[in-house]
């Protein structure tokens, strides 16, 4: 049972990381310090998706599920809903490239808005 709980915890962490990668730029708009965590997270997620590398969180989760005697897909709430969101059936290399592009485009838009906002403030003499 502890291995299953740990596997679910890793899956929840993975979901939180993915959400941070995709939406963390909005946190950066509120606090510039978040950028120190967000930019490396974007770089890592883009690297993983564009190269087909397996994320260490995936490896850890799979090991914990195996230790709990489970396959990669649990039948509880976490396994049923979140597992399929992170590891959809039929995930192809092309889909991974589109996901990498989505990470870049979404975050480029948010950081572009941040840069424009900062430029406007500097032009007005505000910080």
C-alpha cells in the first residue's frame, strides 16, 4: 500500500509540474522571482517532449507502481483520470513535438506580454 500511495503522490507531482510549465508564466506576471523556477521547468519540459526522453518522474512512478503490484494504469481516481491525461493512449513522437511546441508558444506569449509590460513601465518612468 505505501508504494501505491507514493506512486499516486508522484503522479500528482507530475500533474502539478505540467500545470506549472503551462501556466506558471501567469505566476511570473505576479512575482518575477517565480521566473527562476519557471524558465528551467520550461526548458526541461521542452527537452523531454522534443527529444523523446523519459522524465525521471515517469520512471519513479512506474517503479513504485510495479513495487505495489500494479500496472502503469491504476483504477482509482488518480490512476483513471490523471494517468490518461499525462500518458494518453497512442502518444506518438509527432504528438510529443506538438506538445513541445505548445509549451513554447504558450510561454512565449506570456513572457512576451511581460516584456511589453515592463517596457511600457520603463518608458513611463515607472518600475
